[in-house]
């Protein structure tokens, strides 16, 4: 599931500002980065399964590994984790309404927080 037109896909933000806002809102970077890209995750563990809300971005300037990048964000998306194969993002996946609603609200909060700071 892709959350199109969230407003985040238009945001270009310094890496340190992005990291602070994402941490404040419960998103984790973890090992999901390389020198040009970052992906923040928000994990949902519910009885129906494990779901991940993800926000990707790429460096338009600087280096992610050196913590001096300027990041262009992309559309957030959601997938369901299946053991042992990993996360599936297909259009045939079912996402419980309560986590979709929470994801939309979380995306709105992140968007608002970023726009205040940049």
C-alpha cells in the first residue's frame, strides 16, 4: 500500500532534522541506510501479523554515512511481514483499517513537524 500525495514526497530536509523528527514520532532508522538512501520504519505488531510503515528518502546532497546529507523524501508505503520470506507490498495484501488510520495520522504528524522546522 502506497500513501500517495501525503506531502512528504515534496519535502527536502537536512538529515539531522529528519532524524530528530522521525525519532520523536516513533520511527526507527536502524540499519536501513547506505551512503545515498535512508528508510525509516514504524512497526505494528498486532494479532493479525506484523506490518511496517516505511518512509524512504535519498540524498540530493552530501553523504548519509557522514550524517551531512540533504534528503529528498518519497511516498510512504506499508507492507506485511511473512516469516521466513520477508515483507510483502503487493496490492493483494490486506491491511487492518485501524493501522491504516494510525499510519495516515502518523504521516500527517511527521509532515506537520517537518514543515514547521524547514
